[in-house]
């Protein structure tokens, strides 16, 4: 392991040996593969819209395959020739190589937690009878494939801790297959369930079986493309074939309804939250499992608000909801008398949004968001305040799992510069003790700090920005800076550690995260202000954050990189097109980039809840106004752009990235590099092995430094 004082050699040593100019001069010339423009034109409410790269949606055609392979080869030649890669790889691996855990949770006499020794491709699931003693390996997904691309996605454990249902996915796909393992014997049973996607499982109290969801199997050639419709909730009884599973619930009135099952801790009730698409508003249904033949009946029949079930005490169901409370409140609904007249407010809405709620040991533990960082508050079951859980700083706490009889619970805390530590909370006294903390070599978290600042968006809205840098960094406008954002689907960006961020900080960079409208940082109103016809607010907020960083001399446009994934990839692409002068480099990863056709592929139709629909005239106009594929213009000097996707991405269809790359290269063939990087045996990012993640971040950082014409100071 290198001592911290040698961190400046990451790239600088390579540049010093050959000179920056000479190193850059050796890079290959960019001759982009020819992407023929077709004559496809679509009519939207009388507006004619050209789609010249429609042929790239047929990703298995010989023409599309040849083009993608040529693009990949070009990107590989360029990225491999960038200076300082070996030193950068060494540094990223060193920062990544630290031991980490997840908070343990109890089931029966067993405790379960995940662990990674540092550079393992996938986290390993352990079980122990004493959290103070070492555990034994229960499931090691690293043994399931040679390249680490088979991932453990979801787990559900019986109340007594003797059985675990777990799902695995291959090559980054969202498709999951469910299996059942005997915890004490460490062997799988015969049960195997297929064609589940983004599904949790919920066991019955007696361990006789579990609830899960499935879709129809797609055609083999359409595995990454076919629309996933009419999800069905089933009950699987152990030791029976999947064909014998019992249908519990489905919606036939629309193809984009999704169901999420929960069985209450006492085993009495099955709860089913049902959402249309990604709309956070949901219906809520309940079935009394102690009454044979009881029907699944609605408690909340229409999805007018979010109703997030926590658990029951007797017949009282505790729910986190934004019904009548845009920043959420906790209410108790009597399932024997569920009408609103019998609802009881347990914790009223406050100034901070309630991001999550847990009922453990008779206490309510609320993760609230104060300007997008966690404040943990405790209450008794009647809503009387018991105080806060003191956190080390501006960061994020998560965990707090448990059961009604538990006397303590575990949670994780991290921030941008500080990796996660696991703590135990004594529920009676509120005392906190450390369980596990990582020991890092060559990276000192105390050398860095995060400050929170606020930018004014175009309409004056106050936008939080977390800025992390080495203590005492000079605000001289020269710092290489990454600005990251998301801004959608009610997702809150809070301070969390990532070895990729740590590696950037170690390389002398500044890392900024903007909390944009469309996210969940301030509750429903904040989310809705960045939805559908209001999506431009999200881009305005991101632009304001970039301008703030330059105005306050953290950086300047020539030293700024824009970064985002998925919906954040859309954000980056839209902003680089609207404001090509804002930054030197843009990296849209697995982005939703064709806003007029996203509904045609996989689960895309579900996103209309956030983006809107081309079938609605006003929403079409809003989508067309910022859709990256449709707003690339020739003659514009765009930032250096690294477009990234995975060849097995069955969430955001890879053709989004293909079409955007073709359009950008056609419009700006002689400008800054515009590359398409396609990761093989990888999907939307979930379950990607560590080795591939490290290769990816090295490519991104080397590309950014070159585009900024700089190296670590």
C-alpha cells in the first residue's frame, strides 16, 4: 500500500516522464464509425419528428452489432492510451480495498449481515448466533461465476431464521431467479422460481412459503427490450413447482401496475402496496392470514398519496404517509375500522421530511432529512418524543431493522469522505456503541471535509449542494471538480461514502452533489416541482449548481465535469446540450436519452408517472423540448462526452445511449471526443462486480482529466 504522501504520483508521474503535451499527442485520432441516417419520421399530435437512428433499436441486427463493436473498439483504443492509467488504477484499487459490513438483523437465534473483505466482486452473506463473534458464510455469490457477474439481489428470511429465500441475477440483468436455502445445513432446497423482476419476497409466519411477483417470460430475442407488463403477485408453497403457485393479486385494467408484499411481524396480515408505474402514490390492500378464505381488501382504494406500511401493533397499522402532509407524517389505521374517522396521527408533519420509518422494540425510529442529510429521531408507540440519535456529522444513517421484542438495533452511518461504520443502539437507554468500523490504508477521511451550500436556481429556488474536498483546499478556480446529480423519482441524494469519490478526492479533486427538484429531499412538493411538464426545473437547478461552483471559485468550466446515472444520465445529457459552455466534460451513464420512445422498452412505460407521456399533447411538448436524442444540433462545440451503458441493461434499453452517441458524433465530428463505452456482461449497474467497477471508474477519471487538460496537483 502506498503512503499518503505519494498520492500525487497517480497520474503526474506518468505525465512528468513524457510530458503532458507528448502524452496527449500520442492519443489515437478519432474517426467515428459511420452511422447511416434513416428516413423514419413519427407524427406526434401533428408534429413531425425525425428519428434517423431508429435502426439502432434493433440491437441484435448485424448492422447495429457492427456499429456498436466499432464504437467500443474506438473507445477502448482512446481510453487505453490516456496517460497515467496504471497509477490511477493502483490508487483506485488501494482506496477500494477496505473491509465493510452491513448492519446485522436478527431472525430467531441467528443474526445475518453482509461483508466484503475489500476487493471481492460481490458482498458475502454471513450468519452468526452472536454479533460479537465471527460469522460463517451462508451465501457467497463470488462462487457462482468466474467473472463475478452473478449477483445476489434480494433476501428474505423466515421468522425463526431457519430458511432464506434469495434471488440472483446474471450479467447485471434485472431478471431474478428465486432459490431457498436451509440456513443450518447451508444447502439449497429444490425450489426455483423464474421471471421475477425488481421483486421482494415476504414469508408467512409459519415458514410454509412466501409471496413474490413475476412477469410473463419474454421472447428470448427480446429479453432486453420487451415491455414488462401485468406483474402478478403469487404465493409459493415450499416443495411445490412454480406452476402450482397461487395467484394472490394482479391488475388487468392497466399494464403498468406493480405490487410489493409485506407480512406483518405478528404474522397476522399480508399487506400489498400497489403502485401504477413509478408513481409513489399507492393503493394499500390487506388480508387477514389468520382467517381461512379471507379476501384481500383495500384499506386505501385509490392511490391519492403515498402510504408506506411500517408494521402493526394489534390491529393498528402504522403508516408513513404524505396524505395531508407533503413532508410526511406517521398515522395509525385500525384495520378493523379503516375509515378515516378512526385514523390517529402518531407523529405529525414537521419541518423536515420523513424519509423512512421503523418500528422496533416498541419504538418508532424515523430517518428524517434536514436539508438532505439524516437526523434520526425516536418516539414511543404513542408518538411521544424520546430524543435524537446523535450522528458524527453531516451524513446518512440507515438500518434500524428489528422486531417487537428486540432490545437493541443496528445501523450504519457514513458521509462523503467517511466510509460506513456500524453502530448498536440500545433502545431503552438510547446508548450507542460501535460494532464495526473500517480500517483504511493510504486514505485518511479526516483529511477531507464536506460543506453544504445553496445555489439560487433560475426561479430563485434554493438548491442544496454538498461540496467535499481536502481540508484547506484553495478556492482559486483551478480545482478539477465533478458535479453529480439525479433529480427524479422522489430519490433523495444524501451524503454517502463511495470509494470512487474517495479516489477522486485523493487525486486532488473536488466532489459536489446537487440536490435537485424531482428528488425526495424535501417531500412531495419538491418531487412534483421536477416532474412531467416541470422537468426543466431539474436542469435549471443543475445549471445553477455548476454556475455557483464557478462563481465561488471552487472551479471553472474548463475544470468541471458533469456526472449522473440513469435519470441522472438524462440530466447530464440534457444540460450539456442546453449549456455546452458549463463544463469541459460530460459523462451520462445508462441514461434515459430518447424521451419520446422510452415507454416502448422493458419497464419504461412505468416512468410516465415521473416524465409524462407522449400521448398527452402538453407532456409531449415538454418531453420533446429536452429529449437529448432530439436536441443535438450541428455546429455546437459540445463538451468532451463519455456515453456509458451495459450490454445487458434491461432497465434502460442500451439503444438510448447508441442513438445519442450517433447523433452527437454526427453533429460534432471534429470537436472534443465523443465516445460510447459499452460494458460487457453488465446491466444498469446493480450487481456489477468490483473488478468491473474499478475498470469503469479508471476510464471515467482518466477521460475527465484529459478533457480538463490537467492532472492531479
